[in-house]
C-alpha cells in the first residue's frame, strides 16, 4: 500500500501493561496521545491534526481499556476515500477480538498504584461439534482511584460475540457491547506557567464532578463469497448512549492576585445519542489483458442523533489554586438549554489496485459524499452565531492515487497523493455556510522487510496542506471567514519485529512542523498548531529466555520522548518536552503468568493537553498482573 500504516499487536499492549488503550499509539511515529474530554478517555493527534477514532472500521463505542482489543491500527494521512469526512492527519482503528475455532479460556487480575483493580475474562471456542457456530465473551471491570485528588473510576464492560458459518461461502458475525462507566471529571489546569508549579494531584474543579455513561452497541457483518475472486461484505452497527455529567468550567483567567481562579458550572442531563451505520463492499479480482486488478466498490450510510439537556450556572464560586476550598453554597436557579442535532452522511467510493508489472502497482480511488445536518437550539440565552434552527448540506469528492515499486522483493518504494475534507457548519456574519475545509497530502516513503521478514521498517516523508480553514471574523468575532490555511511537514521512521529469537523491539522517531500558514490575523500566522510536538521518539524492547533454567522469564524496558508542543492555539502556551521511562518483568510457566510493570520510573512531571487545558500525568506507577490461560 502507498501509505504509512502501523500496527500495535496485542502482545505489545500486554507487555507494556497498558490500561488506557490510547497509550498504545505512543509506539507510533507522528502520533501524540491527547487527554480527551475531562480526561475521561484518550484522543490522538496525528501529523499535527486531530486523529479520527474508529472501532472495527466504524465510529462507535470507545474502548474503556484494552481487554477486548486484538490490535491497534494507525493509518496515516487523509483517509476520506474509505471513511468520509476526517482531518487529514490520519485515523486510529481499534480492532476487537473475534471468536476462535479452538477452545480458549483466559482470566487475569491486575492491581496497582492509586487503588487500581481490574479483573478480566476472555472465553472463546466452538458451540457446535461441526464448528460452524463460534463464540467469544470478554468481560472487564475497573475500580480505581487516581493520582488526582478526589477522582476515581468504576467501569464495567461486557462483550459477547458470535460467528455463524452458514455454509462454506457465507459467514455471519454478531457482536454486542455494553459499557457502564462512572468516572470522575477532571478539568485539569489552565495553560499558564503558574499552574505547572502546582502539585499534580491538585484539583481546581469540584470533587463531585462526574461523567457517567451507559452504552449499548450491536454490530452485524455478513460475508458472502460468490467465487474465488469475488465477495460481498455488508456491515451494520447501532449504538445507543445515555450520559449525565456535572462539570466545573475554568475557562477564565486568574485574577490579578495570581491565585484566584474564576469558575462556572454546567451539567445535569441526561443526554441521549444514537448512531447507525451501514456499509457494503464488493471486492473482486480480475484481469484486463496482462494487467491485474483488485477492485473495491463500496457504499456507506451513517446517521447520528443527539438530544442534549444541560443546565448552566455562570456565578459559581471561585477557588484559590494554592489553598483550595471546595465547600460551595447552594446554587441559584440555573439557566437551562436543550440542543438537538441530526447528521446524515452517505458515501460512494471506488478503489482499484492495479498490478502493472510484478513489481509495480498503481492505486487509484475516489469517494463522493453527501452530508445533511439539522440542529435546533432552545436556550434561555440567545447565541447570535447559532440560530434557533440551523442546518447544512454539503457534497464533496475526495480522490486518491499512489504507486508502489519493488526494486527487490524486501524493499518497496512508494509515492502518493490523497485528499480529505471536513465540514463543521461554520457560518459567516451573513449566516451563510462556509465551504468545508480541504486537506491534501503528498507522501513518499520506503518500506523494508529485513532479517527474513522478522523485522519491518517504514521511512516516510509528507507534506500536508489544509485549506479553507474557518478563522475568526475581525468585524464580528462571533462568526467566521474561510481564509485560513495550515500546513504540516515531516519525516517519520517506524521499526518493529524480532531481531533475534526472544528479542523483540518496536521503535519510532519523527520530526514535525505543523503551523498556521495563512490567517486574517497576522498575530496567528506562523504559529505552531496545538498538540503537535516538534519531534518525538519511542523505543520498547523485550527479551524472553526460550530455554534453560530461566525459560519463560521476560524483561522489558523502553522510553517515550515527546518534544515541546503548544497547549493552546490562541495563547500559544508551550508545554515542555519530557522523557518517560518504563520497564517490565514477567514469568510464564505452563499456563500461568505473573508480571510487574513500572511506569514513569524516574517520576518525571509531564503534561498532556486537549487544545485549551492541560492535564498533569501519572507519577511513578506500579501494576501487577496474574493470568491463567487454557
């Protein structure tokens, strides 16, 4: 493929003792883990842009942890040809575990610092003697405190899955996922230097803030093999979410005394959302003369609805960040708002991988999208830039072309051009819709399989331009104008595999320059994009004794380096670079395994951001795991 694609296998997730699944992406070049909404889940930044998150190729239920994840895939660059409107940096796809045809039973228990406890079970195998009906059941539970004062999580995840082989040519897969998540809501810190002097456990919001979610998701996949060369794959998913929250706002600056932080609060709920997705792909192989084709023809449809009910209080008590007092008087009557939104998207796409010669392949593809969105805002407070009833409709075409040349079998040289788009419904001061932003990427690279294909490496260079970016209207800052352009250029290296029997490694390194190239505000032009480190690197290596008295003993060690990055685009606060060092030791005997993971061994104080707030990360942490597999 003429694209940089990296896969983090389940073994790496286990060896590194990953409890927040987004941390697996730290092993990939050009990717920075980002604290999501209230630090309750993780997002990513890829090549300077917000990365899309998919589960089994669909938007949907975000994994609470890695218990049901088979592997993590990072597809870099614009992915709109296959997945519709997205930012041009790339996507992360979490691949869930599937039913197995042989019996498999596994259970584990992890305990560690800050009152972390998590049992899991993973069961799979055939339900019938002819092995036509298979099942898998994954259950995980997490009860944990936090290195942040007053916060904690209580998360239950259950996922049964079934595969039914109707006949030799037809397979039906069914998955159900249930998530009940009760998490403390962390507002983090303001992006100001004085907050970095606070202890990392300091809470400047309220101890009783929370974000609770209950989710149900079903997915159905039908695979029909018409012949040796042609097959049809159709997938449907539906997800239903209910969440409630109580959130303290800290968006205001400190007062002149340098210690008093103004705050607000909103929350309540419940909020309801529904997501439906349908996708059908026709995949075929055929020849036109001496030229071979691998064709992908697809259509997909997505519908997302949101019914949001929230209360606002703008006179919430302030707090002293050095000597916080969390006792607050009863709140006055709140301002309430109700917001409804419905998004419908339909896409048609075609991709053809053409074998021109045995060592020369051409990839061409394109996608046409139709986007229809409607919303209604009912509030006690009028918001001029958001009419009570609004909506937008867009059509967009996204092309893609790439070429791969293999001078020798283990080496592939590639070059590609790809595009993306993203429509957010921004309006100008005449309340007219702005055109979607457009992303284009040029990428060249080399892929190699070394040491008898035991080790793979990818070296890539890219140039991304995102145009038609909505910027603040200088005449009326409640509206936008489409004058902005941002660029991202860089070079990346990824290496993974087994150097010698028992000695495995996964490593990465990158340079990235992501900045505002055009803006109607001259003070913004030339500034670096938020959450886009200038450079970074990672190395994780393990060695397992395969024979002798130490057979089954494994050691692991590594580091994750993240360079300086902007925490807030408007204020351009720079978070310092850091190096986090981790290690592990485990011992496997027969079907039992015990292990210890040591994270942030040097107790480095470091931070993540979500683009406008910063979040201190965990100090030195120890996790212990015992597991048994049959």
